[in-house]
C-alpha cells in the first residue's frame, strides 16, 4: 500500500511539473512507462524487435530496461551503438537501464571492458 501511494505521489508531481511545458497528457503518461528488450541491435528481426520498434516510435515510452545476456553485451562500444539506435528511434530522450547487480548478475564486468563495480553486498556492508 505504501509503495502504491509513493508511486501515486511521484506520478502526480511528475504530471504537474510539466503541466506548462507544452507536453500532452499522452506524452506524460508514455514517459512513465519503461519497456524491456532482450536483443542488442535494431537490425535484428522477429516479432519482439518489431514490437520494440513500434513501441518506441508510436507509444512514446520513457525508458528501456535491457535484460540482455552477457554474450550480447560484448563491449561498451556495442552497448553504445545499441542505445544510440534506441535513442534515435524514440520521440523523447529515453531513460536507459540494465539488469546489473554486481554479484551473480554482473553483465557489465571487467572481463568484457567495463569498469569493475561493487556488489550489492559490498555496498550494503560499507556502513
């Protein structure tokens, strides 16, 4: 219940903050939605990639969460290229996220060119 109220308050603040910015209600609502992607290039074919392209082009989504397996995240350059493709297709700048926990789920590891990051456990035990 508490998280529902927090979400409602945050939504109301977001909607009211951009009230005079010439943004339609449809655009505001779209920016509150994040969709998932499992590929790493918009050149891929198939129903899921067609849906992604359509969502970005027509549904005004606000962000993309990448649930991509490590082999698809081969290098920082490959991710930069893919996120650039996503941004180019979107009507508004996207909030981009990735499933990265740093422990067992470490898709962005030093072994494939990313800076080393602390695990959630490490961060939680610092205090």
